[in-house]
């Protein structure tokens, strides 16, 4: 018999949430994307691609492709999207994706193997069946895929049929992520996204029949018309469908930054206290149902690879959230896509006109990016270790980066004192560890090591983030 798996614990102390909850980054990268600058150019990106090609031992390679088109507008959405019912626009977009793919792969100098592919948006299933086939043919022309590659796609249940899911499986996709958000009809009406439970249930059934290894649900709490009872009923329905993974996001209402959110009546939003109670109820219910807490707002079933990654140390974090793969280089293709190559981040242009015009000139469509220095790389490792393994080993960091941890981070250790006193972390001579009741607060702990964040007030315009919890 196999020994039972013992997963990292989670303890919820409401008084500590009230005390330490604030605003902060989600740390899908460090430095965060709001630090990217236009000083990082297409030439900068080319230099990093060529540096990768010269490495004798390369990090694994992931690919993200942004499909921006949506047939209708979801009012809560903060993604970069193009609302259109003209499906002819996607054919042109694929032509330009092909141009970008040729340019990028040309600088890699040799054929590479992808360990991950993710299609996001927008709505990737806006593409027709022929366009999905064509896109995958394009990728196979330039890359090989690892035998165990994770090939995932974001699904809008309103835009897929059984035939679409069968095609995706045929093309090699093995993971789907469904935008569910909330099953309550009043909430769906308030955010302009009507998708009955039966529609989602059919998509889940079809996905399983097609052999998808893992199905993820995205849920959002804090939406208009939500309350504790209504979201509890949504969780009843979610649990009945039994997805392998669940992402439970906190809605950030920032109408000055995201125009679609201006269509949401602020009077319909749950209060801060209601949001907190919805979150606490949700997390307790998911844990009671046997889901494993991965970190931040992610949960997975115990036999899912994401949960297993918390045990073997392979859990990592990138622009798509938590992932099972080790630290990969990431190529981003398409409108506003973000990539990570070596000690750099790169982000593409954000409008179709600019994206097309740049590629027409034969240039990579880079808008901005970031060159990481030695301090950035050190702090990135610390922040990702806190987010993924809840531990920091001083000796490991000292040997790898040539520092004396307690001297280099004397200020940060002093700022962690309040958290340590509250039992949210343990600092000893050799390490920092996050005990069960501190796991909900890793974003706050990470913020202490963010040297850019300390230079401005979180209340200033342009520095607005979501609530930590």
C-alpha cells in the first residue's frame, strides 16, 4: 500500500486577515509588469533570444499565445480584448501571428522543444476549427512538443461545441480552463455573461469524454449581486461538477483603469465585509470537499499534478498563475503577450493597428520590457520561493548569490517582525518558513522584499492593486 499523501496545511484566522489585509501585486513576475519600461526594445528582446540559443543547457521552454477576440463584453473583464462578431478578423490575426513566429524562431537559431503551450485571451475558441488546425500546424512547423507537454486552452462555455472539444483533443490539447465566475442568473446578468449551469455541465461532460487530463474552473467573488447565500449555491454546483482545479479570484473594481467595469453599478457590489465572508466560506467549503490549497487563490484535487507539485518542490509561478513545471523561459506571441527569456521580461504592443504595422515593417512587436539586474534576480527567487514553497533557506541563497542574507536583507527582516510576532512566519538562524496560518499572507510577505514597491505609496494613482485576500 502507498503511504497517504500529506499536503501542506492551511489555517484560517479571521482576526489576522482583518489586521494584515491590504492591497498588493499578485507576483506572477518580479519585478511586476507595471515596472516594465519602453527602454526595453525589440533589439533587447533579440539579444536575450540569441543568448538563449548559445546556452549549452537551456531552461525548458513554454509558449503563450494571446487570442484577443471576444463576441461579447464581460463587464468585469480587465484583459486586453477586441469585441467583435466579425470572425473574418481572426484570419488576418493568424497571418500576423505567423509573421511574429517566423521572426522569433529565427533568432532562436535552432529548433526547440516546448514543454508547455497555453492559449489565452480574449476567447481562444473564437477561432474556427480550420483556424485552430492552422495555428497548431504553424507551431509544429517551428517547434517540437515534449511527450509530456502541457497543452492548455481557456474555454468560454458559450463558444464551444462537442465538435470543438473533440478537435482540441485531436490537436493535442490536454487541459481546459473554463470561465465560470458565478452560476447565479442575476450575477450573470449584472456582468453581461449569461451561461446556464446546464451549458457548463455539458462542456465539462464533453471535455471528460474527450479525455482531457485536467479541467480548471475560474470563479470570481466580489461581483455585483453576489451575497453569501448565492455564492454558496454556486459552490454547490461547482462541487457537483468536480473540476480538478479551481481558481477563486477576488474581483478588483477599478473602473478608472478598465472601461468595461464602468457598466457595473457600484451599489450592486458586495461590501468589504460580505466579500470577506464569501471568501472565508468558499475556502472552508473547498477544503472540506478535499481540495488542496495550492496558494493565493488556487485549489486542486489531491491527485492533480498541481497538488502533487506542492509535495515534490516543482511548483512554480508564471504569468498564467501556478504551474507544475520548473522555471521555464516563456515566449509570448500576439497582442499584449508577455514573455520571459533569461534575465528579461518582454511585452508586445497592445493595439491591433500597432501590432500589425510593426510586423509589416519586419520588426518584432515589442512595446516594453525589463532587464533584471543581480538584485532583481535574487529578489525574484526569494519571492517565488515564498509563493511556491513557503520557505527560504539562507545558506542556499548565500552560496548561489554570494551574499550574507541577514546583512543584505537587514531592513526586510526588521519589517517582517510584526508578521513573525503574529505567527505568520518563523525566522530562525538559517531560514524563514511560513506556517499553516501564514499561508494566506504570502503576498504580503513577498511585498516586503519588493524594492520597487517600497518606493511609492499603494494609494497613489497608477499603483493600484487588488486586495491581498
